[in-house]
C-alpha cells in the first residue's frame, strides 16, 4: 500500500491510521461508478452517431468523446 507522510501529518496520525483500514463490511460498489459511467457514455455516443467502437478506440479517443457526454 502506498502511503503519503504529508497527508498523515495534515490529517493527524490517528485519523490517518484509521482511514487506511478497510471495514469488514465495506461496500465496494462505488468503485465501479467510473467504469459504468464510461460504458454508458460509450453506448450513448454509439447510438447518437450510429456507430460501434471497440474499447481500445474509446480509450485512445476519450478526450474527443467527452464533449458528447454533456448535453
């Protein structure tokens, strides 16, 4: 695990140590938000443009696609 001593100093050692622990009942569904967003953006873009992209094409052109995500 990567740790940042500056953040530990800013947060305080006790709070920082607590923040590094993962609760036993942690729900990791939030970790999928970005990948779900990208997938939905791809589908939306493909439907609007009547085209089909591969994931590699999206990754290479994401900066050009993002303008179509905001309506």
